[in-house]
């Protein structure tokens, strides 16, 4: 008798991100109102961003520069000719009842960025994620619902137009992502890039970086995409990962149960750790795009393009490759050091001042980083300069001080005290003729421990070493002390 074996279907997720990134200009995209975050409601407004009759928008030239630089950093093709379009839709936070955006001729297309994950053995796994397009547009205002976090269930709504007209770039990825982890890393890498460029602060809590996820699942091997679901309301990278992982499982469970996935927009509920339906999409929206009649087309000249390209810094992925292949750092160290441009520059200055790269990384990643996190400081705000860090590392490597001495003095060094002052009179004792009598004295003063050691408790060697270090105020050279103690104990 034979029995049929049920083959479990394997699924894969198809994920793409649409990311809105607020540009760090002082004024709005088409007017001179401030873009400062946290102002009283409806104070950073003007006739242009409110769409009052008789006013004309004027493009902020810094917006074009920042958009082109972002496109170049994402390996995009920059359009020498592009234009703005009107995107028609009606919502209370959109005062003009249309948004000025870009449709068929965006400023940048066909790019990619590289994400890097680390496997269980610490090896880097790199993957290129395609960028479909990057375009400029203005932001809408913000609705605040009373009694609920969304329109449904609220008793009334208030609108703040301060954000209306704030400059954005929208970056649309190809559907090349396959997991919540990859999507979160893509969003993080995108934030690293715009921060390195200085075109955005990438602050998700303030709405400077907002990601919408499009996700579907399909059986492995099938070419046709499944039904796409959009997820909104994610305010952290971990939320992006958790929302996607939840939605993958939800869609697979629904398909396995014989249900259909419907095209809809869902919200991520942080408290409940689940997605919930917001609205059903029956078809694509008709925004009735047409060229913006009040703005001239945009032409990027060769001179402008080359100038902006020459101003690009070395980007995070390039630094990671350099740190791993040329400096011999682990993928983990390279990732931590390149997370923030100021930390990478601090590290590189320390190396240029003579520090061993691995030693500098070992000081910055656990010790200095812990201080920065605790005190909520940037690395540019501490008193320990990269040159002084290099000095400390050199003192350790040449045997002038021990690593333990340096760690003990770190709080003082971080306030700006120079290594010369911090370690005055603290040089290590490296002369065996000076250390030998001290070792003899310590052994003679601890006969019981000596007897236990010689009866097989060799762990007590550490006790004798510790006593010598204590007696010398930690100035005894640790390596030499270990050698002398072991020699005397085994004599």
C-alpha cells in the first residue's frame, strides 16, 4: 500500500520600497518660508505654499542640487532635461488640491545601491538593489486626528500646513528585496547615503524619511507576481522589518487557507505588532498629471553636473570595501565605523596620525561609541581628538603604558586632557632588574598561595600577577610581569 506525499509549497516575497526623503534646505521648494521642524502650527506658511490666487512658484536651486547629488550617489542616470507636473488629488492637508511633482521626466532614473548583510561567520554578503527613479516634489501638510491615530474613530481633525511645500525626493526601488531584513538594510543604507551627502538628516521620528512598502508573495519558481499590498505607518527600521515579516506570514497563511489576497493599503500597528487594513485599492488612481504651467522645464548643464559630482564624498559602501579589503577590518567593524560620516572621518584621521587601524577600531567601536550613546553626543563633541587617540595607541604598542592604564584614564581623556598630562609619571616599568625584587617580595608575602600553586592550582598565577600590578600602581609591564611570575613560581 502506498500513500501520497504532500509537497509543501515554498514561497518567496517580492518587496519594493517607496521612500520620501525631506531635503535639508532652509526654505521650501517653491517659496521662502522656513522648513524648520517643531514650529507652532501654521506659522511657516505663505501664499505660494497655500496656493492662493495670483502667486507663482519659483524653484529653490538648492533643491535641484541636492536631488542631482542624491541621484549621482545612487548611481542614477541624471536627466539633462526634466520638468514638473501637477498631480491632482483632493485631501484636506493639500491646500492647492494638487501637488507639484514629477511624472514622466524625473530628474534621475535607472540606478542602484548596494546593501551589505553579515552572515553567522561574520562574512559580508552584498547585494545590489535597483533604483527605478528619483524625483522631486513638494510635501503636503499634516492632519492631526483627535480621539484616534487615524481618521476612522476620530471626533474631529486639525490641519497643520507648516509641512506643505517642504522639498522632498521620492526614491522608488525595483522589486529586488526578498525579506524584511533586506528591506530594513536598504532603508538604512539610503539614510546613510543622504546623511553622508548632507542633503537630509534622515530623521524618521520627525518624518524626514518615510518608507512605504509594497509586498507580495508567490511560489518559488513562478515568474508572475502575486497581488501587491502596501504597508504604511512605519517609523523605524526595525518596524519595517517586523511589518514585512508579519505580512509575508499573513499572506502565505491566507493563500494556504484558500483565500485571495486583495490589493489594499495596510497600517502597521506597533502596539499589536500586526498589519491591519486601512483601505482597499480597486484600481490605480487617476491623478490626471499634466505639465506644471507655472514652472519652466529644468536643464542640467555639463558644468553643473561635473561640479556636483566632484563634491560627492566617499560613500558608505566604498568605505566599507576599503576598510575590509585594505585595512583588514571585519565586516562588523567596517559597518559600525561607516554608520556615520563623522565617525568614519574621525577613524581615518586617527590612522593618518599613525594609529594602527584595528587598534583604532577597537577603541572607537565599543569604548568611545558607548560614551557617545550614554551622553547623547556626536564624536565631534568629545575632547579626545583623533590625533590624541593615535598617540595613546602608539604609547600602548611601544610599551610606554598598558591597555588597562589607558582604559582607566579614558573618562579624563574624553574631556580633553592630553595624553602627556594623563599619563605623566605613569610609564610602564619594563626593566626586569626593577621588577624582579617586587615579584620576589609578593611571592614571599603569600606562602599559602605559593603552596597551592605548586600543588597544582596554577590559576593562582593570576593572583600573583595582580598583586605585582597592585604594588606598582599598575605600572608593571603586564607581559614582562607574567613571564617573571611564572619563572619564579616554577623555580
